[in-house]
C-alpha cells in the first residue's frame, strides 16, 4: 500500500513540475507537419501560432502536447486537433482541455463530474 501511495505522489509531483516549466512558442505557418510534430516530441508541449484557416487574418494559438499523459498529469484530458502547416491543412496534434473526458460528452444531462464552466 505504501508503494502505491508513493507512486501516486511521484506521478502527481511530475505533472505539477511539468506544468511550471517554461514553454516555447512557435509560428508554424512556414513549418511542415513533421517539423511541428518533432518539436512536440522533443519538448513535450509548445504554444503553436498560425493564421486562421478561414482566411480572416486572425492569428490562432493554443498549447499543444506530445501525449495525453501531459494533460492527465494536470487534471485534464487530451483532444485531437488538426492544425494547418506549410504542407497540409490537417496536421494531427493533441491539445489539453480541463476536467475529465466526460465533460465533452454532453450525454448525461447533469453535472456529475464537476464540468460546469469547463467549456
């Protein structure tokens, strides 16, 4: 039992320490999808900026991660996102959302998981 508790505390501290590390920012409109995915693999997470695919001229940005465990370690969950890069309009990435995945379902009709305000 003590080993289980120690392992849990170790994982929790890893997620907290990872959240406090500085994060790099990249303008990706001149990068290929492979370059973006390589950055995420090397750094674990990064802020990626790119022009809106709608052509409105707005610059969009978000924090993208290499794996879902990073989101879980911070009390959230990963969602799949496709972002535009130099060579494709649909580079597959992951982004974090707060709360459990059940907050995305909208199936239950009541707030069993504390999802109110997690939009």
